[in-house]
C-alpha cells in the first residue's frame, strides 16, 4: 500500500516524524510531501499568486514552499502522478483539530484535498498538556494510530468522506469513540495586543480554554473524557433543511 504523508506543521515537525513511524508499521511504500515551513491555520488555501517551489530532500521526501493543499496537489499532480497513493495521512498535528477548528486547519484540509481527489484520507492531531518545544508528547497517537489506520484502510468508510482523528492528552487513551463535529463557544480565539521593539502595536491570536460542557457524542467530549475521537466528515456544506425554507421565502417575498 502506497501512503502519502503530509502535515501543516512543516517538513521538520516532530509530529511528521511520529507519523512516519506510524505509517512504516503499515507499509514500506511511504512518500512525504510536506510544507517547507509551518502552515498551521492555512485552512484549505491554495497558492495562486506565487510560484510553487518543490525541493527534493531524498527519493521519497519533498518540501513544498506552500500550503498543505499545495502539497497534496503537488504530490498527486507531479511527484506521484503515475502511481498515486492508496491512502493519505496528514499530521500528526501538534495540537487538536476539533469542532469548528477543522475549517481553519491545514492538517484537516490536506485530508479534504485527498478526498476530493478520490483517495481515502485521514487527518491526525494530538492534544498535549505542554506545547513547549521539546516537551511535545505524541504517545497516544503512536500507541493508538497504527491499529486504527490499519482497520480503516481495510474497509470503505464512504465516498467523499474523510476521517478527523484527535488523540487525547494522555499516554494511554481509554478507547476510541466515533464522534460528530462539535461546536465551541464563539470567542474561544481572542486577540492579544503587544508592543513591538519599535513601539508599534501588534496582535496575535490566542486560544482560550475549551468548553466546560461539550455536547454529547462530540469530538470535544471524547478527548475531554480521555478517548480517541474519530469523526467522519464530508465536504458538502449544504444545510438541506434550510433549502425548503429558502424556497418558501423566494415564493413569498
Ligand atoms: Mn499545525
């Protein structure tokens, strides 16, 4: 089985090395096409106004000066054009990709892109107690991911569907739950204002604390309870119930 690895934390990120170890337990045919620099928060963006630079680091390892979506497109359209992968794994992200964060996430968007191309794709993210450099703990992903991926790769989980897996911040997860995408209180992300050395203000997005009471069966609840969360997601954002209401409004302006 040919597996393509990518991420949004960049080609040098510890989580990508973790993902490579995970993938090598499943196959020897591993290819990596990952962003040259960190792209967290890049979402599903695509580079259209600059050239895409591709650097070959070794036979099966490439760095792209671009977004995670660029990486998947470069892999499928160029590096592996003749022999596409059977599976795409994105991560392991340093930090969660839960609830509405999936739309900001480069990690999840790489899996979206793979799915659009018709290739089974899985995003993997690891929650942590401590996000300081060097303190990152990917043990839950390392422990639980190989069997999960093997299991999912063995069967079809639905056309146009990709998996968003989040590992809880504990070395040994209590188990795995199939979950739905949750929703946080808006305003969880806030702005910090500081002053730069030249006296000008600058702003930086920062995360607040999670929900005290996450919804039942949500991804947020599963990881809060110490479980691995597996959410099947799809790219059709249509709210079908609203269609008939809108049609009514068009008829009766
Ligand atoms: Mn990231």
